C-alpha cells in the first residue's frame, strides 16, 4: 500500500512541473535571397528567392522573384543587365574577365535594392597532370558494391589565389556522375581537407616553383556503374579568392550552399552571406580541367 501511494505522489509532482511556455521566434520580414556565381570566360548566373517565416509552410514557386533588375558592375562601372531565363533564374550577356573585380545590385517590386560585396575572377591554378594509379572494385559482406581509386595530381599553384577545390566526373554509357574529392593520406588519421587550401595539408608535396603533387584516395559507394563500365574520368580544379576560405571557416561549404540553397527561413540566421540588404552569396572562380579516357 505504501509503494502505491509513493508512486502516485511522484506522478503528481512530475505532472505539476509541466507547463506551456510561449516562445516568440523573431522574424524580420521577408528578405531577398540571391545566389550568383560565375567563372572566367563564362557568363554570370543568378537565382533569386525570398525568406519565409519560421514554422510556416511556403510554396517555393511563390517565393521566386521574376521581375528583378540585376545590374553587373565591372571594376565599379556598370557593364550589363542580367536577363530572366527561367523561374527566378537570370543570366548575364557578357562573359567574365580574369583578374577583373565584379559586384551586382538587384531590386524588385518585392524588395529594395540589395548589393553584393565584390569578388575578383581569379587566375586559375593549372592541372598539369592527373593519373589514376589504381582502380579496385570491392564487394563487402552485405553485397553492396564500391570502387576504390588512387589518384595522383600535379598542380601549379596560382600564387595570388591559393584557394582550390577538386571535383570529379565519372562517365559511363553516356551518363555523367559527379563526386567531390576529399583528400585523404595513406594515414587514415590525417585530415587533409583544409578549407580549400589544397597546398597546405599533409597530402600535398611541394616540388618547388609553385608545383605541388597530391596523391589521394577516393571511394565510390554503390555507384550506378561497375569499374568495367567506366568510359572516362574528368578532373576539375576550381580556383577561388579568399572568399571561399571565409565561407568554409564560417562552417558552410560552397557545394552545400549551392546544393540546397532554396528556400530557407531567416531564423536562425544564415551562417554566411555577402549580400547587403538581403541574404545569399556572390562568388567567382576560375576552372582548369583534364579528362582521362579509360577505354
């Protein structure tokens, strides 16, 4: 009998400790969000949407901005107005020039003018050589399939722009499969990915004269093709300004920013933005690539 009374008393005490509390989520009102990116000798592309209030459902299509006036400035002078090419998607008429500084402004009936911080089209690091040293297909005990690769790259560093990313495209039966190389050394405990600075990590060997050699491993888990079905592999070396390092140090990744950017709520605040008066990212790059034919 005493045990039953004690249990009932504990239940009453815990029940009395539960109460509802109103918590207000701050919402600053809808803000424009623009993602604009471009590479040397290519056109600038932009995507515009708006933030929405937290804990609400939003139709992504209704947030897209199709009436924006987006102006491009080259070395602080207006040079182009972007044109609408799809829902919320804009494209420049001009191509970006190496070592030139650009920024954009945008305005719409939905929002006042926003301005990006400037960025410069960098001089590209050169991919002098790329080799596939070994391809090893493996099956584990659960019958899942993976392919292990060992790569070796020789790269000439861009002195003024030492921030780089390596992307890899696999081609099989006319289809392209994109992956991102995470640098890993022979020692599995060494972390080699260092905020886009491929040359200041344990995976890189300085050969002198700004030439670096990188040997790294990569694994594809459950790919849509077998090792024998691979036709070719393309390596893409991307070069950025220090903006890429700032983005990485803030806790964000460029590919993550591009991979799932829209839409998003403005509470909690975004981790990184270089758009004044709104949110988003304006970033420029330069690209060098090399393709290896396997058949």
